[in-house]
C-alpha cells in the first residue's frame, strides 16, 4: 500500500514543481485522480518537503505551493 501512496506523492511533487499554485481540486480532476491528496501532501511535508497551503477565497478547498 505504501508503494501506491509513494507513487501518488511523486505525482503530486511533479505537479507542484511545474505550477506556481495548484488548486487542490486539480488532483481530483486528473485522469487517475488522487482522492486522498491531503494525506499525500502531509506525508511529503513529514519527509521534509516545504509545501504550503492556503484557502481559496469563497471556496471550501485549498491550493498548494512547493517552496524550493
């Protein structure tokens, strides 16, 4: 199971490294959605990646940014 999560973490890192801010809902709109992206981002933060989040104004979700 962790291997699958690691693959999802790698996909998230790839997306965050390309985009400035990524709307969390974007992870759900992928061809292969990452439905537990909050948990994957939390795992990446625990491993030392500096990922910040902020709430989207007038929405119920966050957007994320990888600080390099």
